[in-house]
């Protein structure tokens, strides 16, 4: 597209003063959602939150509740509502550089909108589908010289990063879709998704729920305002070098956001295979740990590495990274700051300045610009962009940027804990994880250890679990219990994420006394002592699937040592608690364990293929060679060859 390469200054900063007039919050939409009590008591949180996103995108609240007709094109949610503007900005820059822009679209579902619905059964499976479609679209234009991938949210951006990582010989750049603004007069999108549970328990009125839901999305585009899966996906894309420096988490729709798309088009040069290397993956793991990212990236980053033809990071490497890399970012859902403040405080390159001083980065890794990470950080450290945006955060919100992205010493003094702890015990002999940062510090002892012993309350579907949380009858969740959600795995429910359960626990204060153990996964915004990814899973004979109501479960999580155990225990005659794994092994599985009756055939096929490829701990990918070998072995066993 160009004879001479651009200067680093022109790629990393446009020098336009207007870009720095960044808005950090604004009033949410006026009005109220047309809620009825039954909407909050009986409908899933995803239905109500879908309305929150509708008004955030500019719909009139008065028009909600009408019949919805699906016209397949671009956009289910705020994460997609404005990305066409990025496509346009990038296309105009390609044209200005003498190229010919093409556009093709592959959207993704919204995990907020599908919470508690059958749509969630497709959520994780969709990531692989989207990555395949995107790769096919790339191959379908044989004359392309380079690829720009624009994406924002929980499944679309991991899928886009997988697709571009697989384009090893092509120059490729990810353009992150940015974030929506927090409402200066309302709640963030994570908390707003709990209005149903809070209403059911009398914490808020119908009128309050309607107003909260209306104001959750204060701008029409971008991913949610917390450092969940969507925001983590943007951070990881930048840390890998596929996204341009300081483009992750930009406020959607604003000039500085559009400018990132233009500069991304300007930067295309280095092939994806030269960018996504083992060193880049290690840098991305370090960034993940430092920002306190979503546990979903223990699924997504191995999948990206697999797509790039690299060896996916093993469990031991995740443990090592979490042991060495301190968490430095204090953002929602575990801290007070929305993602736009993380951007203004300096985003990924500011985090990397601290990690560079600790010797935790591969500074020789090259980004799409062709420059090394080391050279880019030297530019960032002295740049006017860094200085002016950090000053803007002080001016707009009165927030010290060093309180959002902290030095290691400051983070230690503040008590920020490691991102993830890895769990064992007789209920998770092959492992489980918990987001250590999400456990309320008041529940953690002076030794850094969370301890809980309580009776199991077993659920084999998310629907019955959320009903028990909202309910007031005999099946309701009681303080002190250990909620066990079993069978929500790929073969059972597509390994759905159970945010409406974890969020309801938090905002009803049950997280102070109730723990959760599941073989499903969590939203990146989940909080509390919630242990997920339990293996073996219940439908594969895992011990978690043999628990019954009333069984005693002991949980120990060392948030400093980043390890812990979950055990089925019995009380001995002298009153001490002893593990009783052998007793559990002799039991039959829970009678309620069965795949969700609404599980689509498409998702069943995904579950079988990813299981044959190593399952969730291997990234839920399609390992084609392994699948082919198993199919051939099966045909031989059946005598079909």
C-alpha cells in the first residue's frame, strides 16, 4: 500500500489536539424501561438487560416490548452498534494510502443479552464457528494483501484474534471496538443485570429497576464498562502485538477511537506469523495477570496460540505467570474504576512500563508496526499522548491515574491479590480455578486464606439455581451453603457462563456467606468465592456430579499462594473434618444429571469435537489431526474400512 514506511510517531500518535478531549462519563438515557413485576420475577436477566442495551443504542423506552423481528446483518448489541464507523475510518485510510478496501461481516451474540436463556447454550461454541467463518472470508478474497479485523466483545474478538493469528503469512492488525461509557447518574452494566434478583428480595422497587435498567449504557457503542471478557480480549490483542499500541479500551464513538482505526490501517506491515510468537503469548499472559482479566482467557488464549501454530500454554505456565506477575489494575468489577479510566490512565502500554521494570516481558517481540515492544515502550514513556490523556483523567474525573494502574509497590500496599488461584481436592482431582481478585477481602483471613465449610445445595440447571436465589420458598438458597452447579459442561449446556447466578449472589450479599462450585464457566464480571471449570466434569463421571443436598463441602483458597482445595468431607467422632473421597466415588451420579433438553445439535457437535481435541483446558479448539485420527480409529473398530 505504500513505498516508504511511516515514522513510528505517525503510527502511534496523530498529533491532533482534538483527540484529547475524551469524555469519561455522561448521563444515561432518560426515561424508564416498561417493566412489569413479572419481567423481574420470572424472566431471565438477559431479557431485561437486552432492553438496557436497546435504550443505550438510542431506542425509545416507550417502544420496547413490541414484537422483535430478526433481520440478519450486523449487530445485536452495543459492542457492534458503532463498529461500522471503525470499518469506514479504516477503509478511508486504506483508500488514501492507495489501496482498495473490502468489507465483510461476521457478528457475535451478546453474553449479557443471552444470560439465563437458551442462547447461552451457543455462546462458547460460537467462538469456533465465528473463527472458521472469518478464516473462510479471508481465503475468499485471494487477492488481499493484508487483513484488518474489527471486533469488540466476548466471543467475536477472541474469534477475530484466532482468525488473524491463523493468517500467518499475511500482514494483520486487530482494531478493538472499544468500550461504552459509564452512566454518571446510574449503575454499570454488570450491576444493572441484577435488577431481577434485587427486586425479588425487596432491595429495589419496580420504578428503581426500570430507571437503573434504562441508564446502564451511557453511550451507544462499545463493550461493557468493566474488565470482563470483552475488555480482557482487547487487552490481550494489544499485548500480543496484533492491535496497535493504546487502542484497547478506547471510548467507542469518540474521535480518539476512530483515529485508532485509521492508524491501524496505516500500520499494517508485519505478517501475523512474525507477530504472534511464543514471546508474544507470554507477554499476553503477563498482561492478563496484571490487569486481573477474565478467567475465560484460560480458554481463549490457548485457542489463539493453537490457531497460530504454537504450543498452547499449559496449566503449569499459567500458575508460573500468576506467581510472578502482580495485579496492577484496580478496575470494575473488583475495583471502582470503569474501563475508560484504564484507557485514560495509559492502558496496556502503561501496565507494560511497570512489567518492563520487573523484567517480566519479552521486549524483543514485534508488533504489527514492525517495531519491537521495547522500542514502542520507550516511545510511549516520553509521548505527549501518554501525558495528555493521564492529565485528562485528572481533569475529567478527578482521578489520579496511578490509582487506576498502580506501581507494584502501590498495588501491594493496596492489597491487590493475584488474578487466579488454581484449585485441587477430591471434588476437582483434575483442577479448577477461582478468580482470587473477586473474593471480598473481608472474607479473607490475615494469612490471605479464604475458608468456608457448608452444606451443598445441588442444582443441575442454571434455571433452577436462579429460581432458588430469587425465591422465598423452601428451595431458596440459604446463608452458609455451598451452591453446586453440576452438568453445565460442553456436553450438558455448552459450558454456559453463569453470571446471573454469581451476580445475584453478590448484590444480595449472599456472597458474604455462600460459595459456588461448578463445572461451568463464569463471566469476566463475576465476583465472589466462585470456583469454576471443575474437572472432571459431572457428565464425565466427575466427583462434583455425585454430591447431594446436605453433603458437607470444605473450601480453602490461599489467595497469596494462588492455590486451594475443594473437598467432600465428613465429621469424625472427635469433631474434625476429614476428606471422604472414597465414599463419594462409590456413589451413583446425581439423578438430575442430564444434558439440557434445549441443547442444539450444533452445540452437541461442537462439544464432541472440542472434547476430542483436549476439552476446555486445551482451549476448546478443533485439533483437526487428532479428530481425524479418532475418526479413523473408530471406523476401523467398526470394520468400516
